[in-house]
């Protein structure tokens, strides 16, 4: 029985990774490596900060890996991948939009505070 299962698994993996080996398989694996690397990056950033953080590069890796996986899904005609990555990529883009909007507001507030400080009668000192 174990030999039968082993033979079946060997045949399955041979079919998946050897028989079907082509450019798109390599592309899909690369997409998943890029997508998965975001978690390693986030873990390292959190360890360095001593708390859970989400670096900006996490979202860029999410978008690049997600879009590559989406392309792979279209080429392979995989509806599960197309739906999942299509929706997820929209969420990643929205998160970046919110991050940049918040940064822009903060910078505008800091600039306004500097202008107000330099307009003070004592020169802001």
C-alpha cells in the first residue's frame, strides 16, 4: 500500500513539475516567491522595531507578486486565482493610496506649522 501511494505521488509530482514545465510554471513560482517574500520582510521589520509593523515595501511586494500571480491565473485560466488576486490587488492599491494620503496630510501639517512658527514675532525661537 505504501509503495502504491509512493508511486502515485511520484507520478503526480512528475506530471506537475516536469511534464508541465514551461515558462509560465517558472513565472508562477517566481510570482509566489515575490508574494511570499513580503512576509519575511514584514517579520524582519517587526523584529527590528520590537513591535508589529507593516513597511511600505510590504505593499509594493504585494502588488508586484499579486499582479504576477494574476497574470499567471489568466494564462492558466484559473478562476480561483483570478478572483482572489484580482480582488486582493485592489485592496493592496487602496492601502497604498491611504498611506500616501496620510503622509501628504502629515507633511502639509508640518509645513504649515513651520510657516506659522517662522511668522511668529520672535522668529519662532
